[in-house]
């Protein structure tokens, strides 16, 4: 179900309060304020200096929020030409594109053709496309050791992340499950030895949002 055109805002960092356009585009479902606030509380210790990729950027809310809060740079991939153009305009107004880069094209093809690696990845594809299991083989080689991957999916859909990824945090709204995974540096055996972030409590907690 598509929502009418509107706006959302960045909720933290240097660009706090900046409004982003939300066009009435098929499949576009921006991450809501409450989920983003929870997510970026989880990510706060890891953002400064991080290299970020927003795989299905849409409005750019996740990638831009990461830049606002101290990420070193971000690649925002968006297939829709109009949305990609809007993202470039937003980056140009905010920082001249100095730290952010918009790629207009197919996310899976771009991942397969690059050698770049990332510390934090946001994966929030159009829910109707069933892209989760297709993106993992393309994304995994592009992740730095101990990378963090945020995944959004419907509450009744298993996104099928690789078995050795360690669930670090998860939360739910009425319609969306959002989860943060840590990718072990040394393959499946490393998952059992990961230490939880001491500032964040147990390694797998749940945040319930109405």
C-alpha cells in the first residue's frame, strides 16, 4: 500500500530537523521516526568514522541520518531515477556531496561490480519484491570485518540472513520487524565468540514499538 506524498525529518546530528520529501512512489515505505530513533541509539557507538551503504535508499532517510550523526561517508543506492535525483539534490544542499554519494541503478548489480567495503549496511527493500535472500550473497563480500547490518522486513517474513550472522538487537512495530546483525570477522565459528557491546546490555534485546 502506497502512502500519499509528504515529508519526513532527520531526527539527530548536524542535520537534525532537515525535512526529506516522500513522493507517492510505488513500494516506497520510509523508515518511521520511532524505528530510526531506536536504530540510531543502537548504532551510536559505531557511527563515528564508519563507511555506510544504504542498499535500497528510497528517501535516503537511513543513509542521511548516518551522515548527520558522524559517519565518514555513505553510498546511497536507488533504482528509481526521480528518487535518486532528489537524493542528489538533498546531499548537495546539506554538504555539497562531500561525504555522500548517490548511485542510480540496480543495487545487486552495483554490489557485484564494486570492490568497496562498508562498516554499516542498511537493507530495507520494497517489501513486495522479496529481495532479502537475493541481496545477501551480493552484500556479504562488501562487508568489513565485524560489520553491522540493519534489516527491515514484514513481521511475518523471514529475511533469511546468513546463519552465522549474530543477532545484536531487534524490535517490532505492528507491521515491521527491524533487526541489527553483527557479521563475524572470521566466518561462522566467530559468531559464538562475539562479545556484546558493554554499553548496550544483552546482545539480543527487543524494543517493542506500538
